[in-house]
C-alpha cells in the first residue's frame, strides 16, 4: 500500500471516529456516567481514598480473594518474550526457562526484559 493510500485511509478513519465521538458526547447516558465519575473521584480525594479502598468497601469478598494455585501461592503472570534476532517466541511464568536463561546470559537481563511483548494473568 502506498503512503498516499495509507494517508487517505487514516484520514477517513479519523473522520469516522470524530463523528462517533460527537455522537457519544451528545448521549445523555454518557453525560450521566461522566458526572458520576467526577463526583466519585472528588469524594475519594476529599476522604483520601483509592479505588481499591472503595472496591473493598463495596464488595469485600472480591477484594480479599486473590488468585492462587493449589499450593496457596498467587499465580505468576505469563510473560511472552520474542527474540528480535531469531523471531523465536517463549512463553513462561518464571525465570527458570532454559532458553530464556541462555538469552539472558548471551544478551543481558535488561536487554532480554525489553523483549517482553505482553504479559497475561
């Protein structure tokens, strides 16, 4: 696709998004939700509370429940690494992956950590 075609396509997408945004701004439901959010944030600031404090207050079961494994420990996040030199992808929940350790010894910890393309719970 040529650069001009990309430009025209992006321009059309921008115009469409602007129209959608204008429709949303006129929606009374959105106005009501924005007003609620502003009032809630001002209350939280007034009393020095964080969102997690409000959640714990309103739903104590959810705030105390942490995702755990069979051993009772919290489940580690899945990290997906992609080696830019080889294109190889590694998915791991810990740092004890043989190939990952090899990469870190060859390229350094900070470099390999910059290769994380996404993390998942």
